[in-house]
């Protein structure tokens, strides 16, 4: 007989804020919006605020009554589904579903031939796309690097999007130069779905937008927010405060300020067109007080991100978190330690999108090998997430009795079935010493490098239909022509 | 007097803004040579601060508190310094270029330079090229510090340097640049005089530039 009225905790449980603490943080964020406000460098946004209950003073300082914030925040959908261009890969952003992906726009990439860093190219983004397309534990693609070998920095986003689409069939998170850039990216992706309304049912990307902490919203960010609201494009407004420099040094204070920044975006898009799918975000970390770098390897990053994730679930918004990144300049022990730590906590917190996997040198350098290494770590992390099943078959009473004292389990049918549920490492070495020596004493770094070589040599993503590809190129060329000096 | 100079150095180390400012005023009132206050009090104290920072015994928040104390004292001292010595603690104009609203790196660099005795005039964020050129004309700084965080706004720094050339004042000011996507190569490419990857190296390079 099955038991009734039982609570079964099958997966690990982790949270860092209590319900009462979340209430406190949310209440404090409302106070910031009402009392301090935020600046908007965009005329239409200011006009929208002026025509609402909000107050605009000192040219562009916007303060919003909490009643309006509370109205706005309820209008965003609780979940978002994304599908890649070919329809083969999809992800869901609903409560406690965790997806992993790269970060975006790193100015430098490690050259695989020379080992030196150089400016990121179109080919680098395409290659990162192919690696992403291949790696089974990575679910969504951000560009990893920022394309800089294009004719004009003002159209890099279209070139980058094309490289991403060519290289990868998984759902994406896209950056753009401004509203016009976002419109082009949205047109490019809509081509795969036929028309605007179909696209809205089955979007391919979330647009990535940042406020500038503390409490500033620049022209291009606001353009993108307004366009996303108009077209119902899923959108994340993700603050990047550095605790102690652009936000309070207390983590709670940083979380309050970031939440206020996100809620301001909620209000603005609500005034423009209610219902835009909004993702809460935040790379909430500390400014290292010796080197002044914005740290991607600090434990505070993981702790604050987990707290933000708790808040996001309470608000019913999907969450964009961070993990798999490092301050280290090379793919060394430090990189592995920091990547693994942040991946574990981001996963356990239940954030929907864990990004910046493979970020090196505090968000400055891209490495393809780092993606391959992190794929292995994520495999381990996801295994922990499976938790413990305690159903009859898993308690294995019959088996224990059948084998009895002094027996062996190796040859039982039960083992043959259930060992396949374990994590099988692909790159980690568990061999005995003599075997390791006989096989050439390869290190993890060696294995990561040859696996990266192999994927780049062998993996070809599903091609884009030729006609469609021409249409995509046309959008990119048109943008280049418009911006040619 | 020597005792007071020592106290100034100690006050800088502990970041006591009021004490350092008051002591500087007292020494000036006593008729102490401003050059001596600068060298044996303020610079001596800040030398210890930068050594302690290098040795990881002081961190950025403490260094900035010391820099604030330095700046307070310099406000008192600067009008009394001879032209020769005030150029040792020269003027820096800083700005984030047009289209970019990021400024924490620039602000940090400015504060650290104030700690080294520079008079820092910060123009703020999103500043038009022509406004920056005008500020150089008006303030005649020894150094112009330009900042950009984005690869999309980085080319504006080159535009400012070209505009300085067109205005015929490029040789009157040293240009330093900074920001996450900036490199030595880029500095060379656009004809800047120096690139600094962080605020403390920026301060060192600023001191070298005005010596040169």
C-alpha cells in the first residue's frame, strides 16, 4: 500500500533567505523607489512616467508610488519557454528548473594556437557556438565573446547574432547596441518562425539589458526595454552592482538596491505595454578591495545570487543567475575551484538561467576550454540535484535479502539497471596509478584540450536553410549600410 | 613643527580628515614653508599609505579615506604653493566619453590621484568630445584621463585625441585612458600617452607623465 500524507524530499533543499527576510527586502526596495528613485536618460520613458502616478523631478529623476510598483510587478508571466532555431533544443523557465549557459560579450579570447589573448572575432563566437551546440550539459547560448572584426562597432550585435545562429541551435540570450539593434535581432530570429505572432508564441531568445548601478538607466537600455515591452520580447533587466563601490557593502543593501532597479524596469514596461515577460537578474558581487576588480569568483557572488533567487521565486519571476566563472587568468586550479563552487550554489538555489559559464579573468577573457571543463562540473552538479529516491525498488529490500550476508551485487540485474543512473565522468580520471602512467600521465588540462580540439574538428551544427540565411545576411548588411560613415 | 608634521603623516595613515586639515592650517599660520608641509608631512604620510597598500596591509576603503584627508589638506595648501611645486601636484581632468554612463573606475582613479596631491577636475559621464576639449582649454590640466567601459564607446577616446589635435592643443596635455576593454595596444593605436589597467597604476603613471 502506498503511504498517504507524506512529504518526500527527493532533491536537496537550499535557500538563504526566510520568508520574513524576503518581505523585508522587498519592502525596503519599495522604499528606495518611492524615496530615492532612479534616473532615466530617455525622453519617452520620462513622458510615460510623467503621465502616470510617478513623479519626475530634477530633469530625469523618477520616483514611483508603491501602489504602481505592486500593480506592475503582477503583470509579468510566471514562466517563459524558449526554443532554439531548429526546434530541437528547448528550455523552460519555470520554478526550480535550472538551465546552464555561457556569458556574453567578452572583449578578449585566448587564441588556441598562441595561447595569447587577443580581441574576440566572428570566428570565435561561431566556434563558441559550436562547442555550446555540442556540450550536453549546457542549455542556452550567450555569445561568450564580443565580435570586434566587423565594419562598425554600432552594428556588432547583428554580426554576433548571425555567428551565434550559424554555430548553435540552442536557445539564446542576446545583447544589443540599442533599440534599433534589438529590432534587427528580433527580425532575424522571427524569420525562423515565419511571422511576428508565431514568434511570440515560440521565442528563441531573451534580450539582455543592464541598468547602471546605482539606479541609473541609460538611453540604449531604455530603448531596448520599451521595444521589448511593445513586442512582448522576453527581457532581463540585470543589475551588475559591485558591492562596496556601486552598491552598499552589505549584501542585503546590494540586493535591495538591485531589486529596486529591476522593479523600476517592471514599472516602465508596464506603462508602455503590460505583460512583458521579465526575468529578474543580477551579477551581484563585490569589488575586490585590493585589486579593484569586479569579482567573478567570490563566495559573496554565489550567496547574493542565491538570495536574489529566493526573492525571484517569491515574486513569481524567472531568475537569471551566475556560475561557472572565475577571476583566474588561466584555466588552472583557481578557475576550477571558483567555477565549481558557484555552479553548485546557483544550481541548488533553483535559478532558471545560470550564465557566465566559461567567463575568465573577471569577465574579460573567453576560453573555449573553460566551456568544456565546466560541462563536466555541471554534469556532477546535476547529479547531486537528482537527490535520493526512496521508493521500494530503490530501498532494494528484496535484493539485499536475496544476496544475503557475504554475497556480491556486481552480477545482479538491479546493478545493471541502476548503475546507469550514476554520473559517468568523461574527462575526470579515476584510473589506478599504473594505468595512468601507462596511458601517458595525462592531466585534466590535457584531456580538456584534446576534447576541445575534437569537438571543433568534428561537430557541425545543423545548417540554416540557404534562403533564410540570405535573408539574415541582408538584415546585417542593411544595418552596416545604414551605419556606414 | 616637526611634531606637527609627524602628526600629519599619522593623520593621513588613519584617514583623519579633520585633524590633517586643521594641522595643515596651524602649520601655515605658524609660518611653516608650504613646500615643507607638502614634502615632510603630506607626501611622507601618503608614501607610507601606498607602501602599506602594496603590502596588503591597507585596502581600498582605507586608502580612499587617507586620500580624502590628503585632498582636504591640499585645498588649504595649494593656493600657498609656488608655481614650481604646485605643478608637482598637477591638475587632472577626468571624463567618461559620450554614450557611456559608467564611472566607477574613473572615480576611483580620480580619488587615488587626489591622494597623490593632484587637483582632479571630474567632468562626469557621457561627455561630448567638444566639451572635453573645451575643459582642457579652460583648465589647462597636465593630464586628461578618459574612460570607457564598452567596446562600442571606446572609439570615442580616439575621437577626443583627434579633436585635441585639431584644436592645436594636443601637445599641451598628456592623455591617459582606461576601462575594461582598453589595452596598451589600443592606447598606442589612438595616440594616447598612457594606459592604466587600474587606479593605483594610473596614479603611478600620472606621476611619471608629469615628470617627463
